[in-house]
C-alpha cells in the first residue's frame, strides 16, 4: 500500500466512525426529547419510555428534525400542553448538546 492509500483508508474509517456517532447522538437526543415531552404530558415509567421510542422512530420518516418537531408539536397540543415550534427547536438543540456530551463520556 502507498501512503496515499493508507491516508484514504484512514479518512474512510474516520468518516464511518463520525457517521456512527452522529446517528447515536441523534437517536439519544430524540429519546431525551421524548422523555421530556412524556413528562410534560404526565407519562411515567413504561409509558414514558414507549413514547420516547416513538419519537426516535418518528425521525426515520424524513431527513432533518421536521418530522420529530411536527409529531411532538401535535402530541403536546392534543394533550393540552401546546408549545410553539421555536421553543421545541430550542429544547432539541439543548438536548442535542447533552446527548453529544453523554456519548463522549461513554454513557
């Protein structure tokens, strides 16, 4: 192998690792959001965990956060706990930072 091939392989491995970490951080962030929303709706225990899983799964419908924000916005409205989208996006940003820190810490 040449030096170029070694560098190319190293970049490919790094890219794959970065993508895996990004996926894990997004899933954890969505779970944290789901648990937070579940708490606002009065859900606890297994009900809260199930709701959080539904938020994680909702993220697979389309790229970006739009699908998650729409689901949470609708669910909170239906539960009589309306919150505007900008507040939800702010909370999502906050939880994304928390999720990244947790993953970096190995939790």
